C-alpha cells in the first residue's frame, strides 16, 4: 500500500514505522473527537470528513502493524503465526 511505501522511503527521526503509527493514532483520536462535538449534528459534510479520517487512520495503522509483523517474522520466523494471531486478535477486539 502507499502508506508502507511512504514510511519506507521517508523515515521520521530515523524510524520507519513508529512515528507513522503514533500519527495515525492521534489522527484517529482527533477524528473521533470531532465526531463527538455538538457542532457536527446536522452537518453531514463534517460527519463524512470525520468518518473519512477515522477510516484513513485505521488503514494506516493496519498497514504499519502488518509491516512490523513482516519485519519481525524475517528475523524470528518461528514467531510468525503467534505475531499474526496477536495482531488479528487485537484488531478484532478493537474494531
């Protein structure tokens, strides 16, 4: 995905995944926070923009977590199934 290419080619402070994961978490929280404001009631455009940002942040975090799992499985192949199960299980609980 495009997010993975961007994080691979443009590291932030020498890190390729963590800053993008943190930024997506902040965007996720801000977008949900915007949706809870009373000003969004009766504003379909604002609600759509907030939902778009929520889904964008979720997509970025999903790609970053998959990238981390892929990196870890290269160095420790015996943990591949456990790591993938952990990520998918956590995603099922959160979503």
